C-alpha cells in the first residue's frame, strides 16, 4: 500500500505532507501509517466524510494542526478533548470570553506539550500560573531557575516538580550516582549543598534545587507495598473498600480475555443495590465539587438509560491490537461509562439527572492500559429499591425488562420537584451495538407509539445530530423503550457502532468516550435553548 510513498510525498509549506491517494488507500489506513487521528486528515483537507479516491491529493498534517475552521458539530469542549488541550487554556489561547462558537470561526490549536510543562500566553502572570498549577510562586521560580517574576508569551515553564526537593543518601550511593539519578551535574549538587568534596555519607540529606536548605527540602514518599496474600475486606463498615477505580468487589481478570467470559455477582441484588447507591452518592459528591459550566439546562430533568447491563452484556466483539493480539469489547461496560460521563456533563450545565441502571463496583473508569478492556461483570441492578428485594431480577433485554426501564424513568420524573423539570424532560438511552445495517457514524434512533410522540422523538434526534460528528444520522426504528416513554422526548443513541473495527478500537479510549459525552451534551444544550 505504501511502497511508493517517497515518490508520492513531499513537504508542503505548512509543514504537512502532500500525499497522492493510491487504489487501496483508506483514511483509516493512512491514519495508522502516519500515526495521526483520522479526524486530522479530514480537517486538513475539508473533507465532508471519510470517502477518498485514487489520485486525490491529500495534506497529511504529521506535525499536528495549528488552527482550524469551526465546522458543524464542533464545540470548544470537544475540540479540547480531541487535541488533548485543557479547556480553560484553549479558551485563553484564543482570547475567548465564553465557549460559544460559530461555524466558520478560526480556532488556534496550541502545540502539544509534555506533561508538567506550560507555554505562557499573553495576559499570563507568574501568580496566575502558580495558582492554576497548585504551586507557590517560590516553587515555580525554583523549578524554572527564575530570578524574577518576569515571563513572556511563548516561554516554556515547568509546572510540575521535575524531581524531589531533597534526597536522603542511602548505603552504597555516591554523589555521582545521585547526580545521574536526577539528571544533574555533580557541580550543581556540590554548589547547592555547600560541599567542598565529593564525599557524602548515609543518612545525609541533599537538596536538589538551588536556594533550599536541608531542613526545608521535601523528601520523596516511599511507595506503598501491597501484599498480594492479604484478602480484600468485605463490606462490614460504612465506607466501601476501594482498589484503583473499583469499590466493594473487583474483577478477577485485568482484561476481558475472550467473548464468552463473564463474572457472576458476588452478592445478592439487594446488597448490590445498596452498594450501587453508595457508589452513586460518591460520584454525585465528586461532580458536585466541580465548577458549573452554565445553567443552560436548569429546569430540565434528563433520564439516562445505560444500554443493556446486568444479565445482558449487549454486543461483544473481538478486534486486534497493533501487534495482532485479540482485544475483546463488551458493549454494556462501555455504554455505562459514556452514560456517567454524559451525566457529569449535563449536571455541570445545570440539569437534574437520573439513571435507570447503576453499578455496585465503579462509576467512571479511565482504565490503566489501552490494551486492557473492561471485564464483563453481571452485577448491575435496576435503579429502583422495590425491584431489588425478594423475587427481583437484574437487568435483562426482555419485554418486561425494557418496560421496567420506562417505569423507573416515570417514577424518577414524578419524584423531581417542579422546579427541576419545569422546562421539560428527556430520555436518552446510550448504546454501542454491533449493527451492520447502520453506518459507521453515530446513529440517533427515534420512535413513538403515535404520530405526536414520534415527531417529538424525531425533532430531538434531529437537534442532536449536528453535534455528533461526521457521518451521524437519525433513523426511525421500532424500539419498545421509546414507545409510551414518560419523558417529553426520548431517543436511543448508538454512540459507536462496534460492527466497525475502528469504533470498537476507539471505544477503549477514555478521551474519546469523554468526547462522545461532550458532543451529546452540546446537542442537548442546543435542543434546550431552542425549546
């Protein structure tokens, strides 16, 4: 596919590469080869979709994108996620006073920086940067060897300690080994510690920055040692035992090993419901501490229905990683994660939000390794106390199970004070099914028992699509969960159709799941503003 690449590629004035499309090329293949996101190629060439033709000339932005023109579906928050830039920094980098963008606006994208580095922009002061970075001015000066508070636009600053402030000498260490460990010179260590010779002794405290005294230097913390033989504490107290991103109980596997693997609940539905409510309360507390974005959704109650769950895993697909090793994706685990991210987004816009399905062992998960996928656990429960008593059952994809989701939604809507729903109520079911008869883009499905209900659903779906990215569609499909729905308008969103390998692959990315949630939230805000 790329045998003739050097004959076809040249350096453009912009720093991008010129590439002539070959017969077998696809955008996905080009993105893999040049190690850049597909969306960058689409943006650099103003493509309407992912269709390319042999002989077509493309700009390949291998050095990144420095600016772009706002297109339908773009939002500042989604751009921040897409280009891995802090939202506040992106706003200030473009001298914006808010997050509203107009189609055709030019947005400058800052170059990516290593973790712990910051590029000064006009208007910054050392005090501002110190506060945003959680540092004192003295620490910021020390990390950057600054003699004054003067800084200038474009200057690169270190905003995370590059090394500990001090080091306690251990047996067998020398000044040379310590200098090498922290990428310092021996002369620097000797100067900062007033040493005339290279002789040091065990227990001696050395400072690793100029201007510090040994009594003020902070030593690195010793890493915690976890004993594998110690059993996990069972729930016998008010606080849930925690390990990493999990509460109460923990997967037996680090990653989903194959498509037929699953883990049974380790407690009754009643216990798991109680645990789930505790985890949900923890989640609510965490998002309540975040600053509100605005109040554009105040007076709206939104029910989020995480697709499948419990006894129903939804779609399970196996794809290959870059080394050809199998990676297994289970729909319900990822749909739940997107649902919680959407919950957080909507809440920060002022909405009242509830869930039909809840999990006893986690809320939002970022994961620790892209090669590991969430394990299929059959422990989710319906978010209704009565359902989780004697004789109750966990979520299933039967007619009764789908009707119960609507019943729960109706009860939740009914329990919300009038002030929390005076502007309207919405129902959003989140899925990532394996659906070969739908296109690769996000699909917003609508339905209704009668023409009026169907029209409300269609109108809501149509308002969302412009915010969901290239190739997104609306589609009328008979769906029991949308018929006779208690909300004013209801839709089912196939966030990523994992029939397509790229979508299954992308679903593993916490950043892309966050982007999916942000895009849906932007569409909901647009709908609310127009109704």
